[in-house]
C-alpha cells in the first residue's frame, strides 16, 4: 500500500501543471525568465524569536547568502537590458506568498548600488509588506496620501539610511478606497513625478489573481516583472 501511494504521488507530481524550471516558465508563460532565485532562509536572533518579530530577506544584510545576493545582481542587469532606456518597473505575482515584495525590495536595493536616485513604491494597498521587509518605522504620510494630492512625493518618501534608497510606504485600505486610488488621475501624476525625480523606480503591486490593480497600472510603466514560486 505504501509503495502504491508513493507511485501515485510521483505520477501526480509529474503531471501537475506547475512551473518547475526556467524552461517550463518560458514555455508555459511565453515570456523571458530573467533569473532563478534560490530559497533563502530567514535569520532570526534570539531576541527576535522571543518578540515573534519577522525579519525580511535583504541583500544589505551581511547574513544573507552570497548566492542570493549575486542572483539579485544578475536580475538587476537583465532587467536593465530588457527595459533598455525605461526606468519604471512594476513587480507582481499571480498568487499571494510567492515572494514578489521581497524581490521588489531587493531589486530596488540592487539598483541603488548603481544609481544615485532609486525609489521603491509600495502600491499594494490591500496587503502592504515593504515597510516590514525593510524594517522601517511608520511614516507620517503614505502612498495614498500622494495619490490623493494631500502631499507631494518628495514630502512622503523616506530614505533608507544604509542604502540611501527612497521608499514610499503603503497603508492598508479597504477595497473600495484602494480601487478608487488605483483608478484616479493622481496615480499617473505621481508616477510622472517619480519618473522626473529618479533614475529608477520599482513598484510593488498586489497579486494579479486577487485584484485587477496590476492591469490598471501596466499602462503607466516601462516594464513588468512577474514573480513565480516554483512548483506552485
């Protein structure tokens, strides 16, 4: 019985319609696979465990593995090659928990090593994560404050002390409000201002299968990056 169950599991795994490799990604999704990012374990101190504090995986952290850091550098170069002279990139995924926010944050950090003016925009108004990943304090103003015209982009951004990268952080909004901000005229105005002020802009968006926000933002950017979790 155990042998039969094992064989059944192997057969199901083989025929399951998932993305297992770079070749399958390019074949099934009909797009370029720019990088394969290996799994990186999160490092916690004893104090973090006691406080149940979650740490993000960052290339600026000395404990992050060399292979992960080098993969992000490779991804940065390939993104530049494919975007040519473009400077505004959106990052999304299909489902939740595929690592899109971690990739967006680290890609922006990799860009900040080369460019003097880099901006990371958290535009996931449903489940923002960039502030937690970067371990930033709560800001005075948020992404939706800039979109609504309450403050300017320059007033709302916060500069990461280590990388000198600017970050525009998002706050959770109810679905009706989030939809209104995404489809308002303030969003393209904010991105136009970012395009003028920065050398490169990375936008973290919610998953495509959850909300239509990525499709609405797509017309305002120069490139899009889809993060796929292997075997998912």
